[in-house]
């Protein structure tokens, strides 16, 4: 399976800070299979806690997605209680709820989130946690030595974009 994505370090690049790095997986899977895949290879389906993080998530796909699963789901059938699959508080939302009883998984679009039928197949976003142990001024050599799969490193004032073009996971 080929995975494409743009890894994003969000604001405040300092030693010891934790960052949530989002990965776009273009291979369509059901909501439950996407959850299992993300737990197996990363940390979880993506959790989004701000508008800025949502914009970075959209950029992760490089403009190549129309909708993709994220880690928000209905906690209890037939209720309006939503939670993140990693246990994070559900505070920020772009959710446009369809009140159908069977639409318990959530997918993101560029502008909003929608609840969908979990057995539907869609691409999805995973994330992993990363702790930056170096200051930004020494990050460039660090990337070259440690992250040999990275194609390009762009240092920007507000964030660092690390573009990865291929990550092979054998999955049936």
C-alpha cells in the first residue's frame, strides 16, 4: 500500500514539545478498518482540536482528497454525543450532523465534517505523536540524518512542512 502525505509540525517549535503529525492514507477503507490500520501503524485516526489544525490536516493530503475519515465518532447510538477515538476532549468542531441513526463515523472535507456510514470506504487521516528534541535552527541536519525518507524540507515561520511521498505497509 502506498501512503502519501504531508507531515506538519504545528507552531511553537521548541525542545521537548509534543506534536501531532497527521498522515493522509489514500487507500479507501471502512471506518473501522481505518481505525485498526491507524492503531497498528501510527497512534490513531486523526484528532483535530482547532481550525488551524484542520487547515494543516487538509494541506496534508496535498489537495488530493474530497472526503476522508477522521477519529471522531458517535459515542452512543441514537445520541448526539461525539468523542475522539484517542480520548481527547471534543471541543472544536466543524461537524455538520445528519441525524440518521446509522451514521456514526465522521469524515472530513476541506470545509466541514460530516457523519457517515462506517462501512463505507473512504481514504483517511492517521496521526502519530512526536516530541521535538532539537531547536529549529538545527532541525535541517537532523532531518537529513534521521528522516531519510523525506523528500523536501521547508522551514516556515509558523510551521515546518516535511513532505513524505511513500511509506510502504504490507496490508491485505
